[in-house]
C-alpha cells in the first residue's frame, strides 16, 4: 500500500505544493518513485534504526535518486532521517 498526501503551504506569500509519498520501501513501487524523482525539489529518505534491512536498502535508494533525479532539482535538497519503533 502507498500512502500519498498533497497539501499546500504559503511561505512568504508563495504557494508551495507538498506531495508526500510513503511506499515503505516496497520494491513494487520503485518504478513509481523513480518517475517522481525527476520533478522533485527535495527528497526525504526515512529508515528504521531498529531494522537492519531498512538501513541496508539506503544505498540503493541513494543510487536511484542520483540516477533518476535532475541534478538541478532534488540534488539540491536531500534529507536522511531515522526513527525507532
């Protein structure tokens, strides 16, 4: 299952569209996420510090971002967060 939300914020009078996709790292959604890298201005990767496989998959996600994002967009804003369940 993919969780998806679109919301808008105003920052200094400018309307900003925020799309959040939560694919939980599932391989079957990899092709979908790759297409969104191209138009992203910022990419956020989140992993579970209590799950070694979650951490181990980060290099592949980073390679995908490098390969499919435009260097002038997402390459300027890349965030990595961890959490503990």
